[in-house]
C-alpha cells in the first residue's frame, strides 16, 4: 500500500495506494467542510490538482441530512469527488470543545460504512502541557482504540489512520510509534496543532523525529493540522508524507495570505508578489473592497495555489536531492524555523543512517548549519577517526584556499616530485582536514563553502588530526624547496593511494588493502582520471566521475565477499529471490531476510543467499531498517548478477 519511489535522506516520494486511486506523496489533503464548501472538491481536483481530500466524519455524523446521504450513497457521492478521501474522527473537536458526542466504536464504524479511504480512530489529543502521566494514559487509550479498529475491520477495504500521540515527550512518542507500527495503516503525528500555532518548531522537530524513530520507515506519515507552506520543506526533510489543512480557508477568513516564507495581511499589501490566478486577475485594493464571501473565496484560492506550488517545489527538491538546501533556506525566513532546523542537526546520528554518501548536486553552503549536515559530519568524522595516513612519513599541509579544486591538478609539479617521496599530503579545508587521495571524492570537490569559522577552529581541527593520527610532524607547504627534505622515501602512486583510501571509506576498514595487493592497472579517461581498476587482469571496480566513489564489479564483489566477514556489506535474500537476482533482476523488500545495518542508501552491496553465497552486486536503495519495515518496492538495484550462482552451492 505504500512504496518509496525516490528519496533524499528521510525525504521521500512515495506511492500510497487506495481504493479510489494512487496518491503520489508528499501530498496535501485540503480540508473540505461538507457543510460549507468554499472551494468545491471538483475544483480542488481539476484546478488545483488535489489527489486526495480530507473531511470530518464527526461533522457529517452530527448533521442528520449529511449522515443519511453519506450512508446511502457513500462519502464520494456526498462530496462529488471520485478520488481518495480521508476522514477525521472528532478528536480535534474534543480538543477544542472538551468532548464529543460519539464513542470510538461508533465513529470508526461510521467512517467504514460510508466508504472512507482512510478512516481515523478517535485518538486522544495529547496537549503540549499535559503531565507525563496524563499523556501516557492518552497514548494507552489511543492504542486500545487502534487495536479495536484494526481487529474489527481487518478484512475490510480502506485504510485506518492510527495517530501517534505523546505530547512533547520523546520516549513516549517513540514508544507510541513503535506500537502503532505493528499495525498496517496510515500514521498521523497528532497533537501538534498548538505547537504549530505558537511557532514552536524545535519542539515540532523533536516530536516528528521521535515519532519517526518509533515508526521506522512505515508510511505514509501524516502531520495532522500542518497547513502552512512554511513548514513543508522542514517536515518533508524529516520524512513526512501527508499534510492536511484547513488553514487555507481559516487564514482567508481572517484576511491573511499565505506565502512560502510567512503570512501577510491583505490590508497591508500593495503588491501581491504572486502569480496565481487570484493575484494576476485582481489588485489588492480591489480585493479589499469586495463583498466578504467573494473575497474569502479568492483569498482561499490564493492560499491553495501557494500550498500546492510549494509542495511541488519540495517534490522537485527530493528528485534533485536538494531537500537539505531547500529546508535550510526556507528556515531562514523566521527565527523560530531556524531553531527548528538547528534541532534537526542535533539529531544527526539518527539522520545519518538515511543519508547517502553522495548526492547528484553539489553541497551549497547556506550558513553554518550546512557543516552540521549528517553527510558532512560523517565524512569529517571518518577522516578524523578512521582514516589512516598511508605513509610513516611527515605530513605536508596545504591551505585549500590557495589551491584550485581538484587539488591534485593544481599541484602537478609538486606531486610529480612527491610521488617518489612518500609523504602524506593534507589539505586544510572548510570541511576539515582532507587527505590528497580524497580530493575528487564527494563532497570535497562537489561543494561550495564560505568558511565563516575563525582560523582558530581550523587550527584546532588540525591539532586534533595530528593527535589522532599520532603524527610526529606536519610541515606547512611554502614552495618547492619545502619538498627537498622528502626525497628518498619509498612512495606509492596517487592512483594506488586513491583506491586504498576510497575503498576503505566506502566499504569499511580493510577493504582498500584488498584492491592494491597484486598487480593493479588503471584504465583512464582523457584527463587522466581513473575509470576502471583492474586487479590481476580482472575489472574489479569502476570510479564514478560525478562523485569519485566506486561501483562494484562482480570480480570486486567476489573479493570483498571472501575477505569481509558477514554481515559486512551483505543483503541476504531468499532462495527464490536469489534465482532472479542472479539474472540481474532487482531485489524487492519482501525477499530480504537480513541486511548489514551499516548499509546506507546508495551504498554498493553484496547480495548473498542464506548460505552466504554471492548472488549479485548492486546498489542499495534503502538502509537495513527500511528493507525490513517496508513490504513493497525495490531494496537493491542489481548491477551485475552472478550467472554461475546455483541453489546447490
Ligand atoms: N487534527 C489535528 N490534530 C489532530 C489529532 O491529533 N488527531 C486527530 N484525529 N485529528 C487532528
Ligand atoms: Zn496569489
């Protein structure tokens, strides 16, 4: 029912299947009030491109005429909308008015009977200021109702929405998510409206992430009541798939216009700065003089245009793998959003598990936070803690600012002399210390940084590097004479250095060693860059030009499989799947038995059968947790099957 099609870290483009069609996520579900449709459902679909709506079943239930019609003709006929419709349960009314006049069995049953595509249980709204015990009791009650709904309607069509509650307590949210995850459904994150209203974005980030930790990769995840486009990039960055909102109409009623970076009052506007039909066809003054009903409708439409437009931009950002940039930029529009993205960086250890080692686009610095992105921190941490300098020799230090990228090309003269010498060469960069061999590997050349840090910080990093690597000497490069003292050491050619260090970075400690012992040869492009690595006559690795990382050939995969202990780099599949994968067909989630938890999306992996026989080499699309949480979709894209794999091995 939910499948990830494309991704950028936790952000994803998914397909959510319902009885009334498939919804591409992230998606907005405009709220439709069945008593008062300012913008008709048909118009939502045909003009705005809405793929799914949300309405309130409690409102329908309470209105005799609507209730009767809904039960007789069904919800889709009531709203004159043949696409998917989600229904809410009355929880929000209970939050606003203190209580509702229906019990949980009745309202879920009612939604089912009128053929809702996604029926929401009557969850208990946890308030941000609830005491821990109160929140815990509400979570317990919500769970009980979830269990009832799932058991009662297990065999019926239509999804059930199972909200994750838990106020602002991270462990409670995580636990609630973990419990809900056992049931198939849609997973709204509830109880966040008061936080959104008060711009408490750092609490919001905490809540989304702790709920996500519990839910794992399950989806779709819905952020209940988040209707302002300001929060879309941040929420999508954290793995939210669905948004609902009545904000477009509520804001319009009070004279407010939504923009991607905030809200403006109609009475204060002279220029719309928007190209939606409302803004193209009217002047602000004209709108102000209109009769209220007409004005509200036009403003609601502007708000909808802005919302749909923004969600399209976020989707494009997922495709371009630039959601971090987009979220960082948008979060500059309000200090409270900035506090939200700052909170995100504090969770980098968790987020790192979903981060690829490279992206299609460059890392474009948007502010100091960019250095705290999980991809960057992982790279820096690896260089600082895992990287082993190749020679027992002094380290020559260059300042990155004095050399063009890639560094090795601007230092041809120096390098030709150093090749013989066997000195370690290090660059002091905005990304921290970077050894020469990584100068063509993501994100080193594929990043544009403005280094706002003080020289002191960079110096401290170098000190730490020296200490970590136990270096006796670090010599700052001055001119060619600096190199005089390095003659006579036994060196290693830059190509070998690259292969060793990149393979260690990509495949883990000890992997690099495997590809430089024996007779290595390189196939190069016109610029002299490595294309293929040949070991003892066999093509083992190819170096990708766009990110300076390796793709694994079958002969290379064989070497890694033989030398690296399980579960390293492995995705273990069922025998049935192995048969297909050995023929070059992709691995699907449901056939994965186990996977190395160090695998990151985009990593090269070894596909093996249950007896650890190599079946294929491929590129992971998901990490191990995602492979086990998801029932549908591709887990590994196979590059090369092993045609001599057989069950009898
Ligand atoms: N609408 C806004 N917040 C909530 C919530 O927490 N639960 C439900 N069911 N609806 C909501
Ligand atoms: Zn407009």
